[in-house]
C-alpha cells in the first residue's frame, strides 16, 4: 500500500549498534514494516536523498554527526516525517522536547513498548505524555533491577 510514494509503514533505522539495529529490523519486518537500516547519520542522509519513509528511528548517542545537528537538518528537508529518538538517557523526555522529536523509545528497548509507541506516532500522537514518562521511568527501573540481578 503506497501513499505519496511512501510505503505506509516504512522505517529508516539509524543505529550504530549492529545487534540493536538488526533486532529492531527483524522484529519490525515481521510486523509488516518495510525497513531500511543505516549505521551512521551520514549514511542516513544519503539514503534519504533517494528514498522516503513513514518515520525515522534514530539512536541519540552515536559517533560522528550529533543528533542536535542531524535532527534540525532532517526537519528542514522532511518537516512532516516523524523522528523517534532511541536513548538510554534518563533525560530522554527533556531531550525530546529540546530536539522536537515525535517520541522517545528507551534503550534497551522493549519490543511491546516499541510497537505501542510506533502505533501512536503513526496515528499522529506524541509519545511523551505523563503516562509515557511514568511508563518510561518504570521500564528504566525494571531494566536497572535486571542488570543488577545479573551482576
């Protein structure tokens, strides 16, 4: 199904961690998303010159071009494309407001939260309301507990 040359659930994943990039790509492909991946923001800029996507999943901390530089650049060229930030930062929601992204997915990511957030974003809803902040904090605490129990 196509709409204005954009495959309806098409995603560009920009993540430097090979394992996370491939895991997201695999799960999203199985859910019917058309997925393209990039390991750098420079590579993503090249891909975006030739292809259009429903949304962009972007790792916040990566080598090379900063997110603070990359996001406004993308916004200038593709003002309507939702950008979802992937981050382990405890200041994720402050970052989302500062950078003007459509939502935040906490790392390490939870697949259920990922798809729930994507569903809301594709419906045009922001994913940074009080409930999402509460969910993020709860998920972050659970992740820390799991990590501590494995030490």
